[in-house]
């Protein structure tokens, strides 16, 4: 397992300056935004695809620093009922697939999207309850008429260009927001669909990330992982629950808040999280995402690096008694003992 960084946190810097920060922080890989909600501050696929020289310079910025690209991130809503949004996000997705093929990157991190409630809709409609039954009819229409047809076509497009891992971030507001909806899309579309597991979005929904890791791991659907924390404000939750539309900037009034790793859950929690990933057979990028309004980008990322470095496993020493065992064969309690 190795650290990566979702580069949008350094969107105020140019590509080379941002990669210099990664080097200074000791982060060996980057998850690079290509448009949509993460923005394209460091990577504009259409421009790189049209200019071989620009593409070569982009690649050299990473190789010269011995940094790798862990994934390209094109979070958007290609199912948006407003064509001006959906067409742009669809274009970004397809351009990102073509760029990934050139870069020999086989993983994209993205959202499933969310349609409206009918052909006449102008805005997305995220269904969160089963009654009145109008909502279930909307949900059935969304999946049958929009979600499954679109992603079947796009998974085939991605496969044809060597992109075999479409890592859907399970994010409220979109049709894939928990393990059940992720696995529903995977079953309907194919093995190109898997999860980007960001614990911060699961925690406030009441989902145990370790349970989610085990379920998705058993299904072979754990493609990518974000490292971002969430703090729960028990006072506000007891008053109004977790479905909170208070602006994210109003930190003291929210039921929950995105935090830097270690500021929502302690080191033991994160060690258990990493151990669960290991048990599930995940040995890939742990990509730090910074969205903490109470910490500056540099401070937040630095804190996350320090804590996650403590939590991650390294190669066992030569001759250790457990070197002959596969990681997946070591029970969780044994992993914790070896860790301490």
C-alpha cells in the first residue's frame, strides 16, 4: 500500500509546483483531476490529447520526480437532466478515458451521477426514502432508463481503451452512495464497475467502513481508496439527524464535518481501517483528500501523511515467522498484534 494525493487540494499551484509539494511531503503518487467537480487545474485532457509535446511534458513532470499517477479523477454528473451539464461531464469522462489510455493508467475515480425524476426534469432527483411510493417509481425509472444504459455503454468504451477500473465514489446525492447501490450497478454493468471507498461519506450515513471494505472486497469490487475523515457533532445529530443542508463552511453548526485524517477518528481507528483493507487483499493507493475547512491545505495534508504513515504496513523483516503467510490469511486480531 502506498500514499497518493488527490491533487485538487493544490489547485492554486501550477503542476510542477504542486508535484514539488508532493515530493517534499514524501507522497509518491498523485490522483489527478481532469475536470468536472475536482477541476482541471493540472490536467486538461483535450489539450494533452491534441498536443504530443504537451503530453510529453506532462508525463515528464511526474517521471522526472519519480512520481506515479495512481488514478485520473473525473467526478461529474453525466446523467444530469440539464444537457449543458451532462454533455460536458460526458465529454470530460470520455476524454479522460482516452488520456488514461495514452498514460497507461487503467483506473478512473468518478461519480455515478444522478438523473432527474422524469424526461421533463430540469434538476437531479436523489431518492432517499421508499414512501410515498412515487419515490420508488422515480428510482426504478432512473436505473432502468438512465443509469444502467449509460454505464453499460461507457464501461464498454472504457474497456476498449484499456481502462478496466471505473472506481465509483459512493457519495450521497448520486445514485451510487453505499455498498448496495455500488454492487447493484456492478451486477447490471460488469466488472469494470467497482468502488472508490471514501470512509468520510460512509461514516455520516451510519455505515461502518470496515464492514463496507469486507463486503466490497469479497465481491472483488474494491478498486480505490480515499483517506478523508469525518467528525460527527453528536449535539446537532441528536437535534436534527445527519441529513444536513447547512453550508459546509458553517463548521460549528453542522451535524457532521469533513476533517483531516485523525481529526474525526483516532489513530487506532485508522489502523483498523488499513488492516481491513489488507485483509480484503487491497494493496494499492491510499489517496489523501483534503476538504477540511478548519485546516489549511498544507497543514491538513501534512497531518494526514504523518498519521497514515504510522498506520500503514511495511515489508516484514527477513526471517519473520509470518512472512510465509498471505496477508489475507492473517486474522484481524493478529494483524493488530503485529502492528503494535
